[in-house]
C-alpha cells in the first residue's frame, strides 16, 4: 500500500526533498502551499487582478513536478520559470498577445519562441488559451500591467484564475492538468484574499510579505497576522509611536484568519506521514500552520516530521532550530506539543551545539524535545551546503516510519518495585507473570529492589531483574537513571510497606497515552472509610502514630497547594507512572542525591508545567508489619522537599 505523505513547503526550500519523494516508489504526495506571497511579479499580479492570491510558490512547485527526462516536459518547465526580459516593452507585449490569438511562435523573439515551440500540441493549446484569457482581461482593464521580469508561469496561473471565475484553488487544478502532475498541489486556505503582516519585537511593522522575506533588521519577528486589507497610511499613522503590545492587540483585533481548505483538511486527515519542510518560515510555513492548526492537531498521521532549516534567512536571524520548533508549535495551536503536532525533528549532524542561557540547551545536544524525538543525520547536500540532501532526508523519514510500524505502537515499560520493606516476592512474581502484558506492551521489565525468589521461565517479551539502590528513596534514583539513560517509553515505581496491584499500571499508561499528562499518581484515599481502615491496619493500637499519619497527609497536601498551587489527595502515594515523551524537561534536572525525595519529583513536574493525573488504585496494608518510624522519616523528608 502506498504511503500517503503531506508535505508543507514554500517555493524552493523543499525542492530536493520533493524531487526525492517523486523518485520514491509507493508514495502518494500532496504538497501544501499557501498563496500569500506578494513580491516581484506576484505582487504586481495581485495588484492588477483584485482578489487574486500569489501564484509564485505554486509555480515553483509545479516546475519540480515535471518529468525532466521528457523533452516536452523539460520545455514546459523552462517556460513556466522563464522571466520576461527587463526590456520587454509595448511591441513585445503586443506580439505575445498576437501569439495567444494565433499560436504563431514566430511572432515572439527567442528564447521564448523556442520554449513555446518545444511544447506538444496539447500543452501548446492550453498555454495559448490561458495567455489569451489574461490578455483579454489586460486589454479591457483601465490599469496597465508591467510585464517586465514577470514569470510566464505567473501569467498562465493568472489566466487559469480568470478562466475559473476567480477561484484560486480551481486554477491550481487547471495548472496541475497542464503539467501532468505526479503529485497533488493543494492550497492550504480556502482562497480568501489576505495580506500577510508581521510585527517585530521592537514594534517595527512589516506590512507586506515581500518585506517579511527581504532584508531587515536583526530584531526577531514577534508575530504574524492575516489582514483583509493592506495597512493604509492612516492605519500606519495611528500605530506610529504606539507600544508593541498595543500594535499586537490592534493587529489581532483586525485579523481575519483564512479557513483551511477542504482539500488540505482531507489530505492531512488521511496522511500516514506529515512533513514540515524547510523554507522561509514566517511567509511560507508558519502562516500555513496557523491556517491548518486544527487539522494538524487532529490528523491520524502516526509521524509528523519537522525538517529544520540548514541556513539562516532574513526572517529568522539569530533563531536556533529549537526556536523554530517552538514557533511552529505555537502557530499550530499546540505550544507544548501535547497532541503531538510534531513527533520527530530532523537536524544536521553538525548543527550548532552552542548553549544560550536564555534558550537553554540547543537541539543538537538533546535526544527529545517537547515530546518529539530529535534525529541527527547527514542531511546537508555535498553539492550545496545550504540545501538538503533529499535522499538522506527522505530515506531517514521512511526508515523511522518502518521501524515505528514494526512494533506499532505498543510501548515499552519498566516497573521498579521496592521489596525491601516486605518479603512477598513470590506473590509479586506470580502476579507479574499472570497478567497479560503483551496485550498492551511490546516489552516489560520488572526490576525489584530486594531479594527475589527462584524465578520460573519468563516469556521473551518479559524480564525480571534484581536492582540494587542505596538511600532512603530508591525510586528517585531509578527515575533519575531512567530519564538520563533512555530506554523504555514508560516507568512505573512502586514503593512503601503496603501492597499495590500491578494491573493498575496498564490503566495508568492508557491515561498517559490518551491525555496531556506526564505522570499518573495512584491515589489510595478514595473514601474516608478506606483511608481510616488503611491507617488502622498499618498502626494498630499505636494511637499517636495513627493521629500523626492522619494529620500528616493533609498537612502535606495543604503545604503543596500553598507552595505550588496544586492539590493532591494522596501526596505520599508510592504508586507512580511516568511518560518519557512528556518528561524531557526533567532529563538534566533530577539528580539522585541524598536530598532528593518523591516530593522533589512532584515539585519539578509542577514547576515545568507537566500535568499529573490522580487515579484510584488498589492498595492494602498489613497489621503488625508497618514500621511507623520509617513512615515518619519519609514523611519528614518529603516535607523538607516541599519547603526547599
């Protein structure tokens, strides 16, 4: 079955990737492009034909889709990209118009006549017909169009637009038939005419797309907006001297965001792989993500790959790959990548490893970032270091997808169980081997702190190991090692002197997979009766210990709420499940030192805005077994963890 790929691209940034995808068998390719460029001849056409969008990026991509091994297609490519000379005056315009009427290529000068003469009959008739529509419009217009330096492909697109009654997306279909496209070229928007405007951090306004892509100050762009009308002189005068915040508020109030086209929504919905290609970010790509944000977040695509730019551009001066990912996610409406809108980030293996104190670690030194896997590779072209090696990028993406499908999409799990406080190893092993782990996971490893009984034969997808840890809180050491070492997708830690049920871990993982949470805490206190009976079983007739433990749980919950603004019903739970994809921010923050406690982990989760879910879990204690002193020591250490 063919792989359905939807690629967001601009004009030239993804050219090598597009061509490699066209060479790859069993790929159905859709190129998603926005049409809000307004520079050079594109801007001239938009001013000349009211309501028309910019065809420039469409023209460039159509030229990539042509079969260059065909003489006729090669001629069509060169014709589409051919720019009329700067001395293309009134006489030359008239001769081109006469060609549109008669089809006589001798009326126009070389090299244009040679390009027109190289077309087959069908293509020649279509080109002539589209030019005729444009010239009929131009001859009837009170405006004068400047043909100098205009790409012929833009004139053809304008003719298609006029022939389709001003429907830009229908015009794109006409051009697709002309080039016998091997891929589908899709307008991201429904065709609304909008002006792209950018606001810089110092308050400077870039009032047209041509200014966004052109030379500019090194001050970063703050935000982009879609306006129904260009900024007028009175608008600019009103905004002059105002604060950045006021300008941003004013632009947001006047914004009219285009609707995503039904074609784009359909291709994103059905895609197996979505690729965010490199290019001019603030004009070609970020606007597309804003328009298609909802469709991106809800797409069923298992992989969504962000391909980082290789070289700086005018609009992204001083921005690192991580900054581009952050902005892309913000414009997609998923700033923390909880959907996730991006699953993989491709950066060149020699990417800068510079650390910026304001931005944190660059992607070059990270394994994961905001739930996405960072993939390094030889993605630069040897021929042109500023262009991507299309083969390297495409082969890596397809290889990642194949590997993902091999164990689709059952995650891996590690379970740490602290048996040092109780000897019930036989029952633990029995429960572990009886539960149907393969239904939910591709591999599960049970690591036990304490003495294990003699083990029976274990299925290949399971493993049971002894794990030695020092200190009062071995679960913290295990969590810190798990974060740094890589490995399983999920980690469950079970500690304490009571008994939890292993089967509750599977439910906790399901919650993590389907929600925005990075951790699940198992709550032992679903009811007053259960809470009181649990404490009585633990402390028996020790009234003081009972009362201290009863009050301590509430005190810890209250202090945590006051300190971090989060309330937990059971802050001392020994049942926790973590998702690696959501805990990247903790990778270098959690140290297994003698001060770290489970409350330290909770504090880090809250401080890094990682959501925690509380779920009811099965739990029981045993009369005469609990050591109150041990419980009180742990409670006091956790209290210090909150206050530090």
